C-alpha cells in the first residue's frame, strides 16, 4: 500500500478505494472519488449561477477536483471525534494544511487560498454529504435517521439564510504568507443564491421520485448525478472491484486536471475541459450504457443512444450555462483520458489476481493510433504518469 502513495496514479487508486463515513454503519459504500465527483458537478453548476469570473470558476472546480486527494495520507478522520473533541479538531486542521501542501507539491498542481471559494467548497462538500445521508435513509438505514435533518449542510443553510458570511480560512493560509500560491479576490455574491440553486435541484429530484418513482428521479439532473454512482462499468465481466461510472468520471477529470497544468492550458479552456470530462458519461444514468458487443454489432442501437445522450447534455449545458468545448485539442484530451482510465482499471484487476482481465486493452491502442500524430504531447505526459506509477511498485 505504501508503494502507491508516491505516484500520482497510486494516489488516484487509493482515493477510488477509500470509503467515506468510515465511522458509520452504511448500507451502500461511497468512495472518496465518488464524493469528489459529486463536488465537481456541483461546483460546475454553482459557479456560473453565482456569476463568478472565468478565473474563479476554474479555481472553484480545481479546488473540488483536489480536495479529496490529501486523504491518501490523512484518511477519513471521524466526524464525531472532531466535533466533540476540540483538541482533536485543532490537531487535525494543522495536519490537514501541512498534508494539503505536501499533496499539491507531489502532484505538481496549485489550488486557490481564497477564503470565499474555500467556504463555497465547504458548502458544496456538506451538500454532497447530505445527499449520501439522504440516500442511506431512503434505503432504510436507521443509523442515519437521527441526523437526516440535522446535517452539516442544514447548519450551513441556516447560516446562509440569516445572511452569515460562509467564507472559511483555508487550512494552508496561516503558513502561506510567503508562499508563491495564488491568492485571489473573489466576486461578491449572496450566499442565499447558492442555497437557492442547491435547494432547487434537491427538491426537483425529490419531487420526481415521489411522483413518478425511479423514472421520475432519473429524469432530473441530481437524480442522474446520484444514479451514476450506482451504474457500474464492464457489464458482463467478472471483477474484484466494481467501479461506478461516477468513480470513473472522477478519474477522467483528475487526469484532465494534471494535463491542464502540464500543457499550460488557459483558464477558459480548462473550464471547458472540466465540463466535458465531468459530463461525458452523465447521460448514461438516464439512457443506460450499451454493453460493448452491442456497440460493435448493432450500430442503430448505439446511434439512438448517442442522440438521446447528446440531447440530454445539451439541455444540461443550456440550463446551467455550462460551456461544452469545440476545440479539438480539448476534446481529444477528454477522449484519451477516458480510455486511459480503462488502462488503470485493467491494471487494478490484474494485479489483484483477476485473470479475466489478462487481455489486451485495445481501447487505448485505438485512441493512440487516432490521435498520436496530432497530439503526441498528451500521450507523452500520460506515458510518464504510467512509468512513474509502475516504477514505484
């Protein structure tokens, strides 16, 4: 396990295996990667709704991409322990800042130190946690019943509705006075507006479920986001580690984040890159995925699914003012990272002894043949990531 920590892909694998709410009794496991995926999606829709600038939108999304990664070293400390023992919380906050910076350095990326954006991220994080608690309660888990309407999000929501400023000092800020990390002033916005949008998508999903069951729930934006964590890849395969599409999506966005820095993409293209990476499989929660043999043999079926998914993504982008990229370089990055994620999963299964995956991963070979000539730098960076990973084992 320790050999995974030094490499970037090793950290990614740990986040995909690390369960949240580790001090609770849960019916459905949720990994830190799935939790991170939810935060990324929420950051994407809140940023334009609050009229944040392109720079601020980029920094908020990148904060959500990064926030779960320090847990590769820190784990998921007990919420109960931190809430009831101030001395533990103080030590945790100090260590968190140290490990946050250590993780940034190891990944070669930076995150904003803005108290406003960090406070907004904390609100998003609390909403994502509330969604998990709500799901457990709907599944009949009585261990969560007492806190169903007393979550950290409920506390934050009340503060925002009474006009409190939810800005939060970043855990690294105290030791960052002479550091080169970015500190930006942020557009002023009303915290109530953030609550309005979060309440809106939650009420919409809840109403859809109550009125039309799973079909109504699946037709809502938040329903699709949540269901993507219940859809598993590689249908028909025998695997040791089931990987949800939400977990896979987090991997793709994470890889895009690393490449955005390495390729020095401007902020506008970064935002578009993250939008495309986070949404690329979202419509599967509504239209479902087509298993691979059918994709190859029944082209009409695949075409129908593609058209449905395209319309869903277009509607989501229009509703939440998201920008889908047209730049071929950006689209190539998403496509290649999508296939590279499969290579990571195949490796995970074969190293755990699953001989079903001892087959060539033709998916990555196909995109390499297609894109190598025009975008060799993308493959060079991903090959470097892979070499760093296998060399550390």
